[in-house]
C-alpha cells in the first residue's frame, strides 16, 4: 500500500518529469529560433496578441466581443503560419511544445481535481511491488488456471470429483473479485499442499491490483514477525509502523500458510486482533492453510475460529498434488 511518503515520492517523480519536458522544450525553442528567426517573430506577436486580448476583456469602453474576435482571428492565422513553417522545415507541428509522458494531465498527475489515469496506474504499479506477489503475478492469472489438471474421478468421502470441486472454487474466486466493493465476504482456503491455494490467491490479487485495490500478500510466519517487531523490538526499523498499519489498512490481506508458524498466546492474540480489526473496518482477508478445520480448532482459540467460520466463505481443496504433476 502506498504510504504518504510513497505518494510524495511519486509526485516528486512527476515534477521531475514535467521539469525535464519543459527544459527540453526550451532547448528546442532556442534551436528553432536560431535556425528559423521568423518563428521567434511570430511567437513575439502571439505573446503581444495574448496581452491585447486580456486588455480587451477588461476594457468596457469598446465592443469587447468584437475586439476579442478580431484578435483571436489574427492569433489563429499566426498559429497556422507557424505550423506551416515548422512543417516546411521538416519539424512536427508540436516540436516546440513540451513532450509530456502523459498528455492528458501534462505530467501533473491530475486532471482538474481528479487523479489522472497515469497516476492511478503508478499507484497500482507500486502496489504490485509492495504486495510481495510480483514474481507470481506475471504468470498466475485466472486465464492461465488449468482446471483439467484436476482429476474428474470420484474420491471416497467427497461428494464431488476434484475437478467439479475446483470448478466451484474457481467460480467463487471470480465472484469474490466481481463483488469486492459490494460484499463483506472473506475467503478461507484449506487443504493439502500443491492444490492451487496460493495460485488462486495470486489470481485474485492480480485482478484487484489491476482495479486499483491495495493488496498485501504475506506468509503467516512473516506477518507474526512484523507483529513481533512492532510490539517488542527495541530497535524497530523505520518501516515497522508502516508494515503494521498495512496489515490493517490494505483492501485485501492474504495470509498464506496459516498454521506453519510457531503458535503461542501472543500469536493467537495478535491474529485475533488483526482479523477482528479488519472485519470491523470492512476490509477483506483471504487465509490459506494446510490444516483441516478440526486442526484449526485445535491450534487456535475459539474466538479466532468463530470469526473465521462466521465471516469467511470456506473453500476446501482436495485431490492430487498439482505441483508434483508439473514437476
């Protein structure tokens, strides 16, 4: 998630980009004035006309509308003449204008008071970098999810085949993305390793990041290291408060491999605080674990499990290890 410091850094980059474009435009103008002195004369007249138009707008003793119309007509003639000279000399019509990276906002990041699409994309790109999913997001998408790798043969004790089950899970993940802004849904993925829990988490993250949402992916072990440093370390890193805030503030928190951490009363208490705070704030969470529901009850307090059972859509993964098939 982009912090205020990150946001300021992005705006600084915009300012540098804008300054560079305007500096280069000034250098091109000097070049053109030296080679085509007539352009310099036209620019001087254009500048004087601009001042005359401003005076005409303030002068109530003359027919301002007619004066402005006459001056604007002359201004248009000069601009056409200038473009004709530039084209005749082998330059483009906009050669003297700053070449902004984004012409819509002219590298300010804003169109009026609204963020430009380019600034939104810059913030999304930063979210990609900060989500810890960068290496997976390139290839793990809903389009590359291969349902045929799951067996269509029945498994004893299961009502559906692994493929039928994954079709249901896949549809639930798509619905989670589509309804993200209009539901209070959270997801729990549980089942053995190698069945696509992390893959589908990455698919969801990719879609939401593309839509401008903030996503943080962390293993359970990493999350509790963040909590431990924030709560107890005497030599906190300068990012510890930001990392802690991100756990609570991001639009989607993905907690991977819950149950692999060394559990104790501190971890159990902090996990409850994170999950409960996010529920109260209307923030979404995805938890994936290799534990069964019975093992979750054994490993964590009743209030944690009740939060998960009561507020999460529970999706079971079963079948043969896909990663072994790929290997």
